[in-house]
C-alpha cells in the first residue's frame, strides 16, 4: 500500500511540475522594450540590447511593440557592427512594414551596413555594389527624408570606390601593354563614374592607350574633352604633351564615344 501511495505521489508530482507548468510566462512587451532601451542607451551593450528587442518580437509578434522593437534591433546590431544581423533585421522590417514612416530608416540601415564594409580598392567590390543598390533605393523611394540626403553622399563615396577599382585594373593592363583591355576599364570610369575624381586620370590614360595603339583621333578627342572640362588638371597637361609629341593637337571628334558620353550627361 505504501508503494502504491508513493507511486501516486510521483504521478501527482509529474502533473504539477511538468514542462508545461514550468514554462516562464511572457514578460510585458513594454517592459522588454524598455529593458532593451536601457541596455542600448545607458549600458551601451548593443548586442544584448538587440537580443532584448528580439525577445519583444518573439513573445509579442503581432504587437505595435514588436514593430518598434524590430527596427531597434536592426539599429542595435548596426551599432555593434554586427552588420549581417542588422541587414537581416532591417530587411525583415521593410518586408513586414513597407508603408511605415520608419521604412526609410530601415532601408538606410541596410545601405549603411553594406557601406561600412566597403573594402579598399585592391579587394572585391561586391559589397560596394550592394551598398550602392540599397542606398539608391533610399534616395529613390524616400527622396524627401533626411536619410535620402545622407544616402546620396554615401553613394558618391561608393562610386569613388568602384571607379578606383576600375582604375587599378586599367593601370594593371597598361603596365602589361594590354591597351585594349585597359581602354575597356577606363571607358567604364568615363561613362559610369564621371562625377568621381578618377575621371580626369581615366581620360589621360585613354590618351596614352590610344596613342600606343596608333588610334590618334580618339587620343585627340580624349585630350580635348579633358582640357575642355578640366583645363587646370595636371592630367590635362600630361595628355596635351602626349598628343603634341605625336605631332597633333587636342581635337574633339563629336562622333567619338568619349564626346557622346560627356554630352549625354550634360558635361562639356
């Protein structure tokens, strides 16, 4: 009888203290959210803050607190330089709340996270291109926001990086006397990155490459366009001297791709 009683007691204990009854009840959403803010603003513990904000979303997925917490987790991850996590959270926000006034900021976090990972020009520029795409989306979709202004500035820096990469490869080909391959790289800078500081050198390098190939008229056009748009550039002086050494003067052929590229963008 004692054994039966003990057995019954064990069964009763399982009923009272099973896993289901041991589950911790959800904490109030505002409490979790404010704890996240405390970790973020006071403790500057960005990763733990992000986790706390994620807990709001996990425990209260359909609440207004969850929407705000998702954006804050993206920001906290960005501040901790956990860029992939920031991108994931921000993309989720944009997907779930595309019409929110804060969607612009979430998209800006995506672009900034890629932007902050832009490598030097000697390395692959895949993240630079992703940064440009994300930042361009900010400028296009949310043109009247403060984030659009900042996005445009970062876009210019990203373009400088991509143009710099093209120039580096172009110089590499020039050193190996592969002038056609070099021209193709400098052409990208002239046609796609005219607002960058690299365009002056790209035009001068085109003069070098075309003169080396004996395509004098294109060299003259590159020199003329360079002189017209950047008359005080040291690169123009080099280009001018180079065409002069070939017995010709800078002279623009309006049908050249170089001339048309500048006219297309209203330059020159």
